């Protein structure tokens, strides 16, 4: 009986501890990003195009009036695009940029935003201008939802590009499965929290890297 | 108490501690800022469940589209919905922690645990269906309005969980204090009586001798509880006192076996599962609206109900384990009336406190991450 108690306790313990893990993604976004540079060689912002999965697209389109069944014009989607960027502000547009000196680059509110609807999927286009142009030689931009309600994935066809900086090179890096060492660190997080300068969370991010001479 | 018995009780207490550390770690996340790494599954089993449920969820859209072309694909859709429900309930937000804690705190039977799990899952599915039916089908509301509705229902659900937890904590806290007094009375009877001369200690000896009724109503309820838990059952005493604390909210004591079928007990249990079940699952809402967009609303309704059935299976399994653990611990505790009883009361108080903590964390948004309104306000 004692064994039984211990056994059931162990099962219960592991099942209840699952509360640590969060829910799985409910929204999938495949994205293209263009890093914008000014003529003077400073980075000025990022232009995103995020395509939602068809289930979430259908959800977002619920109740949006449109003239033709199965078709939505940019005008018909204007109010939804406005709602999207307004909501995203609270989540920092899921876009985090850093210069090579480790300094965070801050984005201003989104501009030039619109939605289009093709092949049963909505695509949100928007531009995030930097609050102050950045002149760093290397810049890293990450796109991810820390709570993984939204799953971000680079599009298959040329997901990243540069605008106005022919001298620079852009590359991208996929999030990877945690290595055994990272996994071990993960299990200790409750006891040994990360300090504020830690970059541990980035292993789960989609990274865009720009290097300039 | 033998050493092995102590080990068993310690193990059960460990459950509460782990539950609490979960809460503490959720709290330690910086205010507002999500905990990036908490998002990742912490074990390979969890990683597997995590990957499976995401894959099942994504495949739902494919099966709904297939069902549009070919009616028989609907059965595949229902099958996938069931499996998705089973996996999905392992994640947070399906009330398994609250329901399990409630069952442990309230000394419920496993049978009732299973029934309550199924009722809670059914309510969850039905709420999702009602929200979509009224908001989307009848009113043609936008995703923004639906998201807001879901948010409001969710807040109500969490507030009710806190209320139910607080009530349990109050009732169980009294039982715990009495067990404390009794423990000290057993160890040093003269001292305890000197310290609290008005309290009639509910030990077996006192019960046998005592003819007079204790003063406070709730106090009496707690006495019954202690009594029911010890080997020397004085069921008649509890029933005797019954008429004095009949109201659903003041119903202080854990149900006697004969009472379990009573309406009062079910009412209390239902209040708990309604509170938990109110919160609709974001996934179900999205699936329903996707189905609606394909003119397959009723197929979506079927899939949602079957998803709920899968969820219920998992929650009921976890609830059964919780009730079993409590039952075993209680049998161990019976071998040692004083300390054993004290530990059982402590476990109940801990479980009640966990419900309150879960409710507060959910309300504050530290544990829930299904932000349906992330893009749509």
C-alpha cells in the first residue's frame, strides 16, 4: 500500500507539474522580412509580411463584410489591419532588435500596414521604423512569441532581404532544438533564474543577421 | 506512526509543494513580461506531447476541408478531434489542477471525480459552441468581439475559481486549526485545556463522553470532518448535527459515504466544475469558426464535443490518481489518529490554498497563455 501511495504520488506529481509548460501554438505565421537601410548606411526599420495559417485566417475574417464570397479587398480588410497592428503593439510586434554592442534597438509604432487575402490565407504587411536610425556594423533581429501562442516560421522562398544597403549581407538562423546542456539549464530555471543580461531565450527565436563592412 | 507511513504521507505532501513551486515560479516571472523559456517543454515526454498536440491541431483544418469534399472524412475528423482532446488536456487550462485539488481538499470519491471531470469538459465544449453560435452565426460578430467575449467569460471563470477556493480554504482552515488543537491536546492535555478551555476537543474520548453540543456551527462541521477521517467513525454524530449546517456554502464537512449521492454534495461539486468549465478553449473557438467559414458548422460542433470527450478522459484520469493518492494517504493516516489526522487536514488546507493560488495566477494572466485576442484586439 505504501508503494502504491508513493507510486500514485509520483504520477500525480509529474502530471501536475506540467502546468509549467504552456499551451501549444494556436496561430502559425510564415513570414518574410526586409531590413531597411537609408542612403547614409544606417538601418531605419524592418518591413514584415506575415502570412497566417488558414484556420486562424478564417477566424480573423469572421464577421468582416465583403462584397464577393471568398474575396476580400484591401479596403474591406483595412479595419482588421488596424486592429492587428494596434493589438501587436502590446507584444512589441514580436520583433526584437539588437546592435552588435548588445544595445537594444527600439521600434516605433507600425506604419504602412495592410492586409491581403490569397489562397485562403491572410497576409499582414507592416513596417516597423526604428525610433533612432542605427549605424552598428552587425545587427540581429529576432522574431518570436515568447509564450509560443503564435508560432513564427521563415517562409520557404527568400524569407529575408535587404533594402538600400548593397554593401551589407543578410542571413538567417532557424531556432534549434535545445542541446543537452541547454536542456539541463532549462530544468534549473525555477531554482536558478536567468539574470537580466542573459540571452538564453534567443535559442527559441528566428534570427535575422545583418553584417556590414 | 511507522516510518513507511511517514514516507507515504511525506510523498503526498510533496505533491502540494510541487504544485506550489509551479505557482511561485510563475510568479517570479517579471511583471507583464512573459517567461521565454518557461514556454518550452521541460521533459522529453512533455516535448513529445507538445509536438503531438500541435500536429493534431494543425491537421484539424485539413480534415475539415476533406469533410467538405467527402462526408466520410468526417469520421476521421472526429477521431483526430478525440486524440487531440486527450493530448491537449495535459496542457494547462483544462482545469485538471483545480479539479484535482478540489477533489483532494473535499475528500471526494473517484467516481465523483470522473463524473465531475466529464461535466467540466462538456461545459467547456458547450460554452465554446454557444459563444460561436450566438456571436458568429446569429450576430455575425467579428473576431474582435468574440475574443472579448471569451476574455470576459475567462475572467468570470477565474474569479469563481478563487471564490470556491477561498470558501474551501475557510472551511478547511477551521478543520486544520481544530486538528492542531487536538494534536496539542493529545500531547499535553492539561496545557491545551488551559489554553482553550471553551473548545471541546473532538477526540474519540471527548466524543464518547461529551453530551453537550459545541457552540459554533462551522466548528461542529469541522469536528465531523475530523471524526469521519479517523478510524473511530462517529457518523451518527455528524448526521445528528446535520440539520444545523445545511446551506450549500456553509456546508463544512466532507461527505459521508451515505451522503455522496445527496443533492447538496453534487451542488457543491457542480459549482466547482462550472467555474472551471466556463472558460472555453481557444482551439475549439478557432476550429468552430473555421468550420463555419466552410459552411460546416455542425461538423465543427461534432468535432468540438468529441474534443471535449478526449479532454475529459485525460482530466478524469488525473483526477482518479489524485483521489487515489488521497484515499491511500487517508488510510495510512488512520493508523495514527492524532498526527495522521493533522497531516490529512494540512493536505486539505494546502489543496484549498492551491485552488486560490491557481485562480489568482490565472486571473493575473501568469499561467494562461491562450491569448485569442493577440492579433484581433
